[in-house]
């Protein structure tokens, strides 16, 4: 088979100044075996040099895998991604301005490959307007010494749009499960498809090359030709990786539940027992915002736990949880297996999912809570000196019907415990999250008000809503919490309080270790709506 090469040979195909693109979501879909060889080649031969690395999602294991392999001065000169937190080795290089770093919305990058393949000038969208990626603010540049602008503000029919410029794809490096002897690519065991096909097309139509990492070569005709994800005509080279370099997720070598090859009753799925801590309290309160038949999107961090709460409460089938990576139904895993899903109903490619998201297909989205300011703006993309990036946050927040931001009230050192269905604070966090002005705008509250979105901010001790006139209104307080000492004194601004006596108590049952109360609430709410 002429296309079959070694990983070291694949590394040698990459030239200085190449634009190298990867599929990835965490470690799912990432060609770890090939990336490892590229790093080894650079360490030994100082080659290749000055690469531009592009990936749409966060990629890495928060240690040394994934795109951490490329975190060397001289190896990478430019980085285009949506999320960098999983590749901490880049942090110092970015801080020292050794790498030109562009942080764009995940859906924009995922869709960019389709536009490159189709020879359009780039992506034209409203996604990112009035956030830090807007060129009137920061243009997505991690530092303002970067001269090249990759996004422009344009007008079409007197409306403002953002134009993200295309780039050539010199090398596309993509992980899959199988290649047949003709070079067709199959995704049988993969938890996600991602943007494999459009990335391969983009490389071919840019005059570049494609390299696929697979775990096995099978005979042509083994699988139905309809199951080909990437036709052989888009495939230049194939590398067979050993099992340990071809894991399904960051934490699992292979689980047929994650690939949809097997389904089991939910009762047979083992999920971790979640203690009643800060995160679970927030997730339980957030779950109350879901209605029957909602299309639900969960972000990373605290929102991940909502799928486990729904599982505990036996209401998973009453909603459709989706992943921005293309999954419908089932429920999401957490931890090292995130964002793989159990018992999902269907899967589409990454870029098509963002068409659905950008068009307003999500009923309620649950997202992390970094910094919140007096106007309701939210920052999750840059926290102090820690560069994170927006991931899919901007796509999701700009068009979902309802937004629920979830996170602890303060950070760094916060310790709370539950006693008699009430919150007790042992140690207050050193960092305030509710501040006068956010350091970077990832979510623009003024835009949200214009779109009539419903917006809530849920913490372990209080719930706020975005007011129609702007700013935050305190609407709920946890049992055991003192309004002045535990809330107002811990904020950098004073929220609107219509009447202190009218502030509701957060439901006591979310502070109870027993399950079942949320299901009862859900069914009661559903029945009430059906009778109205």
C-alpha cells in the first residue's frame, strides 16, 4: 500500500513555515503518535521551524500531550485556536510574546475549513461581534503587538459583520479508526467525527497534503462504502499507530459506548458518585432551569455535572442534550472522558453542528462563570495572566434562547459545607468573580438584551438574572447565607435588589443528599405547563 508510511516519515514531510492543522477535542481525534514524532524531530534536528498550528478545539491533556508537543520557541511561530488551557506548555511562550496567538470562536475555525475547501475568502458571520475577537476591541490577538489582522469588521446592507480571513492548509493531520487498502477512512470506534472531511478537502484544495493516523488497515470492501468518512482521493499518507498512542479519549483506550457501537440500559452504566459539594449544589440548582423536550448544551466545568444530575434524577430522556462537537442525545461523560457521550442518538460533523448552534437551535445553554461585571458582561477567556480562549462559548452565548452561567461565587480558597440543608462558609475565596469591569469580554450583555435572551447567573449561595434595563438583579439566596456579609461584601458592585424581603430562598432540596426531589420538581413543572 503506497500511502502507508511510518510516523517518523510523516514528521519528515512537514516543512518550515507550513500551516499544520489538527482535528482534536481534548485528546479525542488527535493524532498523538504523529505529533510525538514531530516533537522528537525538532528536538534532534531543529526542524521543522516556524510552523502555524491550527486546531478548532482545546487540545491536550493539561500536561505534555496534544499540542503541548509544539510548545517550543522556533517550532511554532503562530497559533490559531479557540482554547489553549489544555496545552499549558504554551503559556510562557504566549506571555513572553514568542508566539503570535489568535483566539477565535470554535465554530468559526471549524467552519473555516469548509470555506477554504470551497475557495471562498473566509468566514463571514456575526459571531464575535462586540466581544474581544471584534477588531474594534482586541481582534482575537493575545497581545496587541501582533501586526497581522486575521479578522475585519465589514458592512453588508448596512449591517455589521465579522470577516475571518482564510489561510492555506499545507498539512492536515487527522486521527481515525481504520483505513482500507485503497485508502478510504473510517471512524467506527471514534467518539466524534469532528471536521475531518472538510479539513482534508481544505488541504487538498490548498495544494497541501493529508496524513491520517489509524489503528488498523482493513481490506477494501470490509465496510459499507456509505460509512466512508473521508474518501481515498483526499488521503495522501496513512500511519498505523500502536494502541497506547491511539486512545479513544484522554482516559480510555476503548469503550464501545463512546463510539455508539453498543448501547446499554442506563441502569448498567457506572457513573461516579458525586459528593454534595459546591459544584454539585450549583449543578442541581441549574438543572431546575431545564424544561421538557429542551435542546440542552452543557459547557465544561460545573455544567458537565448537570448530565450526571439528570442521570441520578432519571430525567435524561426528558430532554435532548447535545454536544457542540456533533452529538445528539444520550448523556455526556465527565473528567478525562469528556466530551464523549453514552447512548447518544446520532452524530453529525463538527462544522454542521455549529450551523445549528449559530442559527439559534439551543433552548438552554449552561456555561462556566469566570468574571462577571456590573453590566452583566462575562469573561471566561482570560483570567489574570492565564490564557484560556473562548472555545465554543461565543457561538453558544450569542444565539441560544436561554443562558445559565454556573460557577462558585468567589475563587481560590473557598470552602463551604452543607448543614441542615443550609450553606455554611468555612473559608471565603480570595478572588472576587463579581467585579466592576471584566478584563476581557467573552459575553456581551448589551447584545444579549437586544436579542431578548433570558440570562441567569447561578452560584452556590445566590442566583442573579440579567435585568431588562441592564445589570444584575439578585433573585435568590441560599439558606444560611447572610445577604450583606456573604454576598454584597464579596462583590465589586451592588446588584439591583427590588426589595430584600422579596428575594427568594434557593430550594432547600438542592442542599439535600437524597435524589428524587429534582425529578419531582421537573414533573410538577411539566404538568403545570401542560395544564395551562
